[in-house]
C-alpha cells in the first residue's frame, strides 16, 4: 500500500508536492504590484497629521492577485486535512465538517451585522444564540450557558473563575486549590494557575480511573481549601471513570465544585448528561463535538454550561427571551395600560430602555411603533423577543462582544440537522468506531488499558523485537501510508502513547485500512527499522530540526 | 442527517469483532440512573429546510450591506476582497488541525510564518505570535506577559481610560485572581503614578475615541521606572501612522478583524500580538519558526513550545492553545493583497473620509464635533438629544445605522456619539448622514 500524498497536485507544470518549496510571500514581491483595487477618493482630502506621527511606508509584499492565489493554493497543497483523508488525532475530534455549515455561516444577513447594533435590529442573531444556549443546556444538563468563550481553554478559564467567584461569594475565599488528575490535558493545570489558584495533582489507578483512595486522602487533608476538581470524563485515556459517582461525592462532600472538561463530549451525547452526572460546570468544544472546522488552529468556540447555583456568575452578556405570556403573567401586562413591558424586572438589568430607574418615564413604549426598547415589544406580530443581559454576580466579560458568532451558526446548524436521536447516534458510532479499531489493533500494538473504551483509546508505540522504534517513528511512517498520525506522547502517564480517535464519520473500510497500515509498519519495524526512523519519505518535507528552531529562533522573514 | 456512514451490516460485523451484542453494551461504565436520557431538542430537519430557516433568521436582522453603518468602536466594516474568502474556503486550510505534525502541515505553518512577518512589519516589532482570540484577550494577555517579564514582582497595572471599555473589562476579568492594583488613569495623569511597582501602562492609539495620540513621552516615562508600554492599535491606522515599535512600545496588540474578517456580529475575530525579541519566552500563544529538514530544505515548525501549557502545565505563561488561525490567515491574505501601496491608500481613504464627514457635521446646528484633529477614522460628536433617539430617526426614516452611544459606558458622555467612517462609505452616504442628523435634531430636539 503506497501513500498517495502528493499525487493530488502532480501535473504537467508542477513537480510532486514533496519536491516543492514554496517561496515566502516576500520573495514573490515586486515593487508596484498589487492584488486588490480600492475606490478612488471621492471627498476633498484633509490635512494629514504632523510628520512625526506618520510613517514612511509599511514593508508588505507586493504581488499580483494571480501570484497571491497561486501562492496560497500551493501552500494549501502542503497540508493534510480532514477533507483529504483520515485524521485520527486523539482528543481533537477531527470529524467531518459539513459544508452546509459553511454556507449558513456566510449568509450575509449574519456576516454583515455589527455587534453594537441596537438589539431590535439583530433579533435573528439573538434568536439563534438563545436557541443554541437552550440546546446546549439540554445536551449538557445545565441550567445556564454562556456562548462567550472562544476556545476550550478559554472556556476552562471562564469555568474556573466562576467556581472561584462562587466560593468567594459564599465566604469561602480560602478555597484556592484545584484538584487535577495526572491524566489531564495541560490546559487544566495552566488554567488553574492563570486563575490565581493552586494545582493539586491526583494520580490515576491501574484501570485508568482517578485513584479513589488518593482522592479520598486528598479531600480529607485539603478539604477546606479545595475550590473544586477539574475532570475530563471520558478521560484522556478514552475511559469513562468507573467511580464517577464516588468522585463527585468526595469533591462535593468537602465543599468543592466539579468542573467537567468537555473535550470528550463526543462520546456521551445522549448517553449521559454531564449535569446529571454531578458536574457543576463544563465547557463544550463546538469545534470538536459540534463539527465546526478546526481552521488549522481556530477559530473555535468554548461555551460554558453551569448548574443553577452558578448561573448568576456567568460572564455576560447572555441572551434572554421574553414572551408576551411571561410579561402578562409576571407584570400584569395589559395592553395599553402597561407601564413598561420591556421585561427588565431586575433593577440591574441591562435592557437599554432605561426603565430600571423606577422614576424614569419608560420610553419603551409598548404599543408605540417607534419604541426604542430592545425587548422588541413594539413588534406587534412577534410573540417573543430577545435581549442581552449581564448576570447579577458575573465574573465579567471574557472577550469583547458576545462570542465567536460565526462558529455558533455552524454548530447551531449541525445540532438542528441531527436532533436528539442524531446526536446520540453520533456518540454511539464514535464509541463503536473506537472500540472496533482497538479490536483490530490487538496483536499489533499494546493498548494502554484492556477495557471497553469510549470515543478514543491509547495504544503504545512499542514493538517487541524492535527496541529502537518509538511512537514518533510509527507516527511519521503513517504519513507515508496516507494517514495523519494520531496524537503522540499524550497522555503523559502512558509511555510512548499513541492516542487514537477515529470519530463517527469514518467508515469501517477506512478503519480497516488504518489497522492494515499499522500492521505493515509493525512488520517493517522488525525487518527494516530504518524505514521508520527516516520516515516520512513521501511528504513535502522530511523530519524537521525542531531543536534548531528553538535554539536559533527565526520567527519572521528577513531579506 | 448524522454524517455517519455505518450500514447495518457494518454495525453487525464491528460489534462481532469487539465481542459485544449491542452498541448499548459499550456504555456499561456510565451510571445506570443517568444512562441514555432523552434529549429534548427540536426534530431534525433536512439541509434544505435548515437553510431556508437560517435564511429567514438572518433576514430578521438589519445588515450593514443594506443600511449604511457608522458604527465602529472596535468592530469595523471594511471591504474584504473576494480573494480572501477564496483562500480561507480551501478545505486544506479550514479542515486542518493545529500543525503539530509539521511534515504534513507546511501550508498552515508557512502561512502563519508569513502572517507573523507581516504583523511585525506593520507594528514595527521583532516578534509576533500566531494570534489570540481577539483584541480584548490579547490586551489581557499582554498585561499578564508584562507581569511575567517583571517576574511577578510588580503588581500595578495602569490602564488608560481611552482603551476600549470592553478590553479594560476583560483585563479585569482575566487578572481577578492575581491580586493586582489596576489603575485607570489617562496618559497625562498616569505619568505621576508610574513607579517601581508598575508592570505596565496600557494605552490605545488611535484611542477608543478615534484620536491619534503621541505616546513617545509615555514610553520614555514607563521605561524610566522599568515598566513596559503596551499599545493597543487599529491595524488599518498603521498604513499611515508611525509603528508603535518606532515610538518605544514593548508589546503591541489589537483587534485584527478589520483586516480580512467580516463583522460577523462580534466574532470570530483575532487578536494580534507582537513584542520584543528579548521578551519572547514570556509571550503566550503559538509561534512558528523557520528551520530545515534532514536534507537541509527550508521548513517550518511550531517552536518555543516550552512556554506552552502542553509542556509546562501549571508553569505555562497562559493556557491558550487553539487560537484564531483561519482568521489570521484571512488577515495575512488581505495584507498581502493590499501590499505596501494598498495599505497606505486604504488608511488614507478612511482618514480623509472621516475628516470630511466630521467637517460636514461640524456645520450642523445643534451638533459639536468634540474630537480634535487629528483623529483617524472615528470621531466624537455631541448631539442635541440622547444618541438613542437620534439613531432611531436615522434608522427609521433614513435607513442609516448611526454611531456608537458613548453614554452607555462613559459617564459624562451622555448625548455623545462615536462615528466611524471607512472606505466602504461613499460621499453620497456621508451626505445622507449629515442630512439625517440635521433632520433628527429638528425632530427630536423639539
């Protein structure tokens, strides 16, 4: 089986990708070229600022539009991507990114809206966000969701700050420690430090669960200083912790909160709701679980769900909905007589109709067509409307504006097309694929734990009879076979880890071919190990000198 | 539609290979009481139906394509050349992951290296990373970096009140557990507050009100006490204005959206982040470096990873991993499309049009242009009535989306509007705005 990487772009005028070195944009530059047009100045010019505030010029490349297009098309051909082939990076959930999502996010009515437009002019956006909040609450089993965080790590920071704010609010400011398992993603301890808190690490047991006795001892010793625990479940070994209820009880028992790292939610949608499992906070990765593209490293989106007692601490603004029925019920709203129907019963509400001030003359003008109020109650036919609020004890904003809206549109589209049953099917097939692939690797590579796995599992790059072979060699050789490698050397607690996550969108044939490649590589390791040490042989570049990159950093182009 | 390819036969064969009877048998570790809850979600719909629904939903909005908009305040309506979306729509870019396997990620890596190079050129700095989430979070990360450069020994941070209010809010959110003293004073006042405990001064240029500031003196004062100067900057302005690196900035950050990324109701955007080479190991975020492969051929890798969470865990400079790579790619493509000449022309278009609009508005009864020259593409106008009321007339009667209501987050600036004019606004639209404002003054003022 020979890899076809590179074959894609072989053609009369192009050498095989493996031989191409695409120049840096600056090397393509010729003074006087430009790849775009700008309108002519149609107003009288103003006097420019004083010379000491101005610059001569900006050193940017000058290329034609064709140069530019060819450059980026050629660069794109040096990439591996989901749309090219299997991408089993553990913990990254590299599932198919549906094309309809891209079309949805590019609808001009969405893309051409400014975040500071008056809420009544962006009801479509706010409706979508509100519905997504509601759907994520349902999937996760939570009482509140913020869409603001831009990535998983950003969601973690948000979640941990919420936990800390809750503890401080109830007079437990001494709770400054977060329990983190040794199997955790690096972001968990990094988030803890960033939040001004201290990490206490808890080991894993032989079956890949949190070591319950160690946790018990820790809770006993550190109980009054524990802010909470961050737990990825299923964990980074791809295993659902067999003692989850006991872990939750221990942490809650000593006054701590449970943070769920939702990186691995793809295994349990419709299988279990993290909120019902006892998690108080969790971030979702829309760019993993909900099929939004990874983009070569973002943009992602990391909404955070919380249980009832933490809702007031969420970062804002959140989107809220009011219905006429609610207005009627809550405020005795009666048509023309209503003083204010904007729904801002809360004195601290963010509604900009200004009626939080009791004495103010409400100008939201319930029946007035020209009303300013963003509650939308002027829209005679609309049964509901949406507005932005800042929760009462909010930790504050975690970014400007409201979240990665374009990513939210994609995730919304995905959830709406799948529905509840569809999401459960996603998780079931993700878990079926992982267990099947694991079964096919028996006898080829060691598997870290002999248990039913969830959506991923950890193999080891160790081959009996080929002592010089490491996980890295196997990974690089996989490239020659036309597969993206799995995640390497993570989790740290498994020697020579190869963390494999096939996702639900891959077919049995692909999994069989991948297992076949690993079998062939195992055989090569025994007969011709150099083939692995020197791999990849069929990629745009050979193994790169990372040590040199770090010792003599070249971080920008220099003439 | 679940995008799942499994046939019934596949399932049977796979279950047999695993050695279980049913898919449900794979979930025995999930506590029984919580297993297989009903997800109460809307019924699934087809692609055709969801697109129709989303089309309708998107049309519930009034968009700046149909209503000329004078809103800026950190999110800018610039024209994005078609070539940008063409490039970022290539699925070799958008369906790739973070380039951890450099041999099969040279496209992403080189494009980031080029982005870093162009951001350095624009800001006049030596090093730029692969991006942060947005302008606000890159500002917060700049503050944290300054604390790290001072090895945690300095606890005071001076934020100019002319920095975007939401950026200042995010700095406070990010640093709430760090026991800092955050002072919000303007540039002149903060000179007197600079001391040996100050980690950094954060200023914005052009500032939140659009005003161009001369920060040269501030840089000198900050450096005199060993503090860093962090400058938040609009990248479009750098086609015209002196690079912050040339007036002493130590860290330059900002919102990159204006280059290559649409308004998108506030995201996804990207925070650009540049610093001095001497501080690079204290910088958070991914960095791409040039190196060679085994055969001596030029190639690119993620580098200086020992700063990052996946290596250093609780000792990392930040927890950031996923950033905004595709948005940074869009920025790079736009920058390269503009090139040296286009960047200058674009900045001048904004500058001249904004000044023209200000001059026209200054001639209106009831309005006062509060900004002094020179400003860049935004300026402040005092209105004869609350901004909300003026904007209502603008929208309802003229189909114009008016400026930002400064009263919403600036005490004392009630009735003050921040107007933004970019190259997408024509002279005719400026004329319409002026007429509409005059109309609004009459209508609301009485």
